[in-house]
C-alpha cells in the first residue's frame, strides 16, 4: 500500500498532474485533481487555479474543506471546486476526483451513444456512463456541483455534455488511470463508429469479468507508477 501521509499524498498529486498533462487532459490550466486526506476526510488537497496540470508543486497545493473554503495554501482556488466538494460529500467511498476536458471523451458525449466494450477500457465503462447536461458553463455553485454528483450516482465517471468528464475513484491512482482509459475507449469507439462498427458485443459476463479485473487496486498502482516514472524521465520534464 502507498504511504498516506500528507507529504506522500502531495507527491502523488504532483505525479497525477504530470501524467494527466502528458496524456493531453490539460486544456491549458482548466483541469483539476483532488485527493481526500485520510485522517481528515472532510478536507482534501487540490491543484490550484491558474497553473497547468504539470505545474503542481508541494507549495501551491491547496487544502480545502467540504464547503469549498481554502484552509491551507495561498494560491487561487478553482471556481469549479464544487464538483469535488459535492462528490466527496455524497460518496464516502470516493477519495479522489478529477475533472478534465479531453477531446475524444467530449466528442463521444456529443454522439449520445452508449459506451460499448469495443476495447478493454470500454469494458470498464460499457453501459454505465451517465451524462450531466445541466449546463455547458463552468460548475460555479454548490447546487450545480450537486447536479454533477447526482448524475454521477454510484458510478466512477460522469460525462459532462459539451464540456468534459468528471472521474471519482477510491484513490488518485485509480482516478488518473480511469481518466486515461475512458479517453482511449472513447477514441476507439469514435474511430470504430466512424467506419461503421458492426461487431456484436461480447457476452455481458465476459465484459463484467474483465471490468472486475481492470478495477483491481494493484492494477491502478502498477500503471500509475509506470506513468509517473516514464513522464518523469522525459528530458525537460521534472
Ligand atoms: Zn470544466
């Protein structure tokens, strides 16, 4: 199990940001990621406003409460903090929330089609991708945040129509890997649909078994650690 001290969590948040930036989830400075403090579940660490995913530092990470108040840190807070507060409030099982604007996921949401298991990542989300269509604008109020949390329900991901995605997971490792998996699954389904996907679906029990396997915490940890290493190793990145 990874260390869960605030210092270790901040280091993982920095890794998470770098991985999301590298995977194209940044949309300049607009994405955000948070992780709940294990010994203070009504507080969470969050990337600040005005910096990119790749610019999170030990110094600029904010500590925020479930009303959206900054309790530690001096950087500007994202106005969309209420996506995080309302999901953390509604879902005690969720310890990390990510909101991004990835290209293929956003295009996929616009098709209005259900996700199919046309790839292994697709098996994780097939038939279980709710859509929040309350607004195309930023989520700036607790009420709007509650709307996103309600649309999410008990799932890991909610599509936000003409906007992006929100991921909610038991760990920051899981949330990051699921964001990358969803974007790749959306890209594959868009490509397959564009040329006319006409393969039948695999039996639901096979899809469910694969899903269960892909959702194992050790899978998330292994893949997150790999991506943390490989993005760190790139020249010019740190
Ligand atoms: Zn947004």
